[in-house]
C-alpha cells in the first residue's frame, strides 16, 4: 500500500510539473547581442597575470560604502526587539498555561 501511495505521489508530481509554462525568451536578446562576437577566453595560466580593471578603485570605494551602510543597518536591527513587549507577554502567558 505504501509503495502504491508513493508511486501515485511521484506520478502526480511528474504529471503536474509537465504542465509548467516556460518563460518566453525569444524577445529578450537584442539584435546587437545576437550579432556580437563570442568573447575571447583566456587560458588558466594567464588569469593570474591579467591587469585589474581601471575602475577598480571606484568599485572598491562604492562597495566599501555599501558595506558600511549594511553594517550600520545591521547594528540598528540587532538593537531592535523582534517581538514587541505585548506579544512577548502573550506568548509567555500561553507557554505558562500549556506548562512550557
């Protein structure tokens, strides 16, 4: 009986997944992107010798600022209570009623 239930569940899952609609991708690539040449791939040995991008300092500054903002937001959220005092009291009362 368990095997039959398992097989029916798997069959239903496979059958329902076959009805999934796939996203329309035809219009998502521009004509210039379709005609662009394939990018040149570098051998593994050259990857360590590639010069950094000229925008790297700007990107690093931007990322450093964003990281600082995220840390500040994290500090604010760490100080904020997740559950307000009223809800906390209600939960504690419910636990005490249930013997927990």
